[in-house]
């Protein structure tokens, strides 16, 4: 299984040079996926959990949450703050499919990542969370 995943990663073209644009921008062309994601996936509301805890943690601690509870924090064209980049404030389509601005502008499927691997999930669903989470059979679980 591990080998298969490693091989998949090796042949996966991930070099998409683009910036983030936000989940709303996908709606017009992929309404089915959009609606399903917004309705069923908690990932589409992932910052709410953090915002509820806002008063209990320091502003510095709050920033550490953004890495996993928003889209593209710390990356080019990614989330900066709720005020500056409200369209990226949850974990949206692009945390799995990669930054989509160029794809939206061109409609060209080669500017978006189709193959999503467990490696993608693991950047946020880390070791310690995996044990409780058992998300391997759920590759589509947070999606649509
Ligand atoms: C202006 C229309 C348009 C918008 C907006 C758009 N797409 Fe697409 N998308 C397409 C077209 C056209 C295709 C290729 C045909 C198809 O698979 O439906 C495509 C294909 C895809 C694919 C499959 C790629 C492949 O290799 O088969 C994914 C994944 C995708 N889009 C994700 C997104 C995401 C995420 C967003 C928002 C950031 C988005 N799209 C916004 C038009 C659009
Ligand atoms: C390394 C990535 C990562 C970081 C950093 C992170 N989280 Fe999370 N968080 C997750 C994942 C993944 C889940 C969902 C899976 C789970 O429940 O373990 C989650 C779930 C949660 C939940 C439960 C949500 C619910 O609806 O039940 C809360 C609350 C939460 N996080 C708050 C925070 C806060 C506050 C911070 C910053 C201090 C933070 N998280 C930092 C990845 C992260
Ligand atoms: C948690 C990860 C995840 C999120 C978030 C996610 N997707 Fe996907 N998406 C997937 C997976 C996995 C596939 C199947 C890829 C394959 O064909 O192997 C997929 C496939 C697709 C496809 C190709 C057609 C299809 O349905 O198989 C489109 C288009 C697409 N996603 C659009 C979106 C849009 C738009 C959003 C946001 C509204 C989104 N995705 C959010 C994981 C995700
Ligand atoms: C950028 C970080 C990030 C990535 C990448 C990511 N997730 Fe998540 N995911 C989260 C956070 C944060 C939550 C908690 C949302 C909440 O409960 O408020 C979550 C929640 C979930 C849930 C809980 C239930 C639900 O409906 O949302 C599932 C299932 C899930 N993720 C699957 C996946 C899978 C499968 C992948 C990889 C294809 C993936 N996630 C990639 C951050 C991420």
C-alpha cells in the first residue's frame, strides 16, 4: 500500500503555478461539487471552530491554527486574515486541488490538480490526528 502511494506521488504532476482564488469561484462551473461540499463537508466551515476559541487563546496561538483551518495560509496568494482575504477563510476546494486561479481564468484542466492523494490530507490530518481519525478509507470523505 505504501509503495503504491509512493509511486502515485512520483508520477503526480503537482507543479501548478497559480494563486488561490477561493471556493466561491468554482461554483459557476462545478455546481454539483460545490453544493455537495458546502452542504456536507465540515471542512467548508473549518474556521468556525477556531473562531469560537478565539477569546481563549493569544493572537499568536491563533495564527498557528490558520495553517490547517484556512486555505493557503503562508503561501503565495493564500489566506492572510479574515479582513483581507475573507474568501479563503475556510479549508476550501484548493486545499485538495491546489491553487485554482489560473484554472478559473483559462478553464484548462491541466492547471488544476485532479489526483488527490493521502499525502495531501496528511499536511493537516497529521500523525497524531490519524490515529483517532482513520481517514484512509475516506479519501472522498471531506470532499463531495
Ligand atoms: C469557468 C469555468 C470553470 C471554473 C470557474 C472552474 N473550473 Fe474546474 N474545470 C472546468 C473545465 C471546463 C474542466 C474540464 C472539463 C471537466 O472535467 O469538467 C474543469 C476540470 C476540473 C477538474 C478536473 C481536472 C482534470 O484533470 O480532469 C478539477 C479537479 C477542477 N476543475 C476543479 C476546479 C476548482 C477547485 C475550481 C475553483 C478554484 C474550478 N475547477 C473552477 C471549468 C471551470
Ligand atoms: C496540523 C493541522 C492543524 C492545526 C495546526 C490546528 N488544527 Fe484544529 N483540526 C485539524 C484537523 C485535521 C481537524 C479535524 C480532525 C479531527 O477532529 O482531529 C481539526 C479539528 C479541530 C476542532 C474540532 C472541530 C469540530 O467541529 O469538532 C477544533 C475546535 C479545532 N480543530 C481548533 C483548533 C485551534 C483553536 C487551533 C489553533 C490553536 C487548531 N485547531 C490548529 C487540524 C489542525
Ligand atoms: C478533501 C479533499 C477535496 C476537497 C476539499 C475537494 N475535492 Fe474535488 N476531488 C477530490 C477527490 C479525491 C477527487 C477524485 C479525484 C480522482 O479522480 O481521483 C475529486 C474530484 C473532483 C473533480 C473531478 C470530477 C469528479 O467529481 O470526480 C472536480 C471537478 C472537483 N473535484 C471539484 C471540486 C470543487 C469545485 C471543490 C470545492 C467546492 C472540491 N472539488 C473540493 C477531493 C477534494
Ligand atoms: C489545509 C488542511 C486540510 C487538508 C489538506 C485536508 N483537511 Fe480534512 N479537515 C481539515 C480541518 C481543519 C477539519 C476540521 C473541520 C471542522 O470540523 O471544523 C477537517 C475535517 C475533515 C473531515 C471531517 C468531516 C467533514 O465532513 O469534513 C474529513 C472526513 C476530512 N477532513 C477528510 C480529508 C481528506 C480525505 C483530505 C485529503 C484528501 C483532507 N481532509 C485534507 C483540514 C484539512
